[in-house]
C-alpha cells in the first residue's frame, strides 16, 4: 500500500483522496505501481489547479461575462466533486466559492455601471433634446443647422435607453429638427421671393441707367442717377447669380455717363480758369478808376471794360462772387458819383422834392388833428386806425426830408 498527505492506494489498487468529509474513492489503478497511481491523480489535481488559476485571471483581467464565467466554474466544480484527483480538493472548492463571489460582485458592479451609463445617457439625451428645442427657434440658419447635425451624430454615439424613454426623447428631438427645417425652408422661400422681386426691380433700374448713359443733359441726368442709386440700395439683393451681372451693367452705364460729363467738365473748367484770369485783369483795370475825379471819362472807361467783361465766358462758380464783387464796387462808386452830380445840377428835382415834402407835412399835420379829434370823441378805434396811417405818412416824410437835405436845403 502507498500513501501521501492527500491520498493512498490500497492492496487492491483502489485510489483514495482525503477530504474534510473523509476519504473518497478516486478510482482503481492496475497498470503499474501505487506510486505511479498517486502521481497520475496528483497530475490531474495540478491540472485543476492550473485551470482554476487561469479562470481566476480571466475573471479579473478580461471582460468575460458572468454567464460564461459561471459555466466555467460549474464545469470545474463537477470535476472537483467527482473526486478524480488527489490533492487538497477542499482548497479548490474554497477557491471556486471565492470565484463565484467575485463573479457575482463583478455582475453587480457591471449592473451598477450599466445603470450609471443609462442614467448618464438619459441626461445626455435630455440635454440634446433641450438644446435642439432651443435651436428650433433660432434664426441663425447656418450655425443652428450645423449644430443640429452635430447633435444627431452625438445622439447616435449614446447608448439606447429603454424603448419607451428612448422613443419619447427621440420624438421630441426629431420634432425640434423638423420644426427648424420647416422654419428655415419658409424663410429661404420668402428670401427667394424677395430676391426675385429685387431682380425685377434692378432689371428696370439697369434698363433706365443704360438708356441715360449717352445723355448730355448733365445736371438732371446726374440727379436721376443719384435717385437710381438710392432705389438700387432700397431694392435689396437679387439672387447671387444675377446680382453681380446686374451691378456691373448698372455701374457700367453710370461710368459711361460720368466719364463723358467729366471730360466735358474738365474742358469747361480749364476754359473757366482762363476766363477768371482775364476777368481779374479787367477788375484790376476798373479798380484803377477809383477814386472818381472825372465822372464822364470814368463812365466811358468802365463801359469799355464792361463790354470786354461781357464778352468773356463763365468763371468757376466758387470764384464768381469775389471777382464780380470787385466790378460791382466800381459800378456803385460810379452810380453814387452820378447821383450826387445830378442832385447838384437839377433845380427841378429840388423843387419837386420841396413840393413833395410840403404835401407830406400837411398830410401828417392833418392826420394828427383827426387823431386828436377822434380821441376827444372817444372813438379810439378810429384813432388807432388813423395812427397806423400816420406812421406810413411820417415815414415817407422822413425820407423826403432826407432827400431834400441832400440837395443842400
């Protein structure tokens, strides 16, 4: 008979293993010595040890499912319970029990993890739905559209919830996207209609601009082009494929007109600049007549200067008041000299002035008497009316007296 701490072989070749419940028959061995029998069944025990060790490692380090792990444990346990190995079978059972507990713990952890992931997915999808519903009201068509497409990709990457919850959230999400698409489609349809209307308006403006491009009625045509430009800006933009072409035609027509006008104005400006130089020379010649000492000679000289002045064309508008003012100053000096001479040498005018002054003085005195009489009679309305008439007559009298004074009277 042969034995070791965990098993023995009796005289008949029966192999036993020692367990906490007592000896258990492992099998019968007739092919060799008892030592070989024990060695054989000890190797089977070592095989179980290796198998359990491998299973423990898989449970700890891989994503082996709890179901598959339990099947593997049960398979090994069947072999251990069959007592077909010699060794510490109770220790193997203990390891298998711990492995079962580890698998169960892992099952609970995974269940809790799935619950957390589901909860996170729910919150994530609710956040996506909320954002989508906010975007559905946006007028930032490009940015909101791109963001909604991004949200769809994010949604696809999230785990599914239970069917009811997932369907409800997806319905809201999909409805928000549809609402945004409907609003965007309506907006661009309206925009297309507006752009078509703008195209028609600009076609009309281009036709008129092109018709005016060869006009030589510079002022009114330039004013009309300014009006057309204001109408163009107010019309809004046409479709992109038409806008640039219409603008090039519109601007081209204006350029033709303003280039022609600019050429004419440049020639005119050069001519007017030369005219200004000539008129300044005449103004200087006229100013040399001052102060006037010989009225007849000065008048003849000024007449000659003025004839030459009139023969010269226009000068630049901004220079006109200055150069014409110099001529007017000389002209006024001549008029003042003539008036002074006329008054000095015209006795009939003096007599007429004296007669007019006398008549006006008599009328003023008469009105004053009538006013006093009306006041005395208490007729203030009549008196007020007469006083207004008196003011006018008195003004005429003052002017007449001033004229008479100029005669030296």
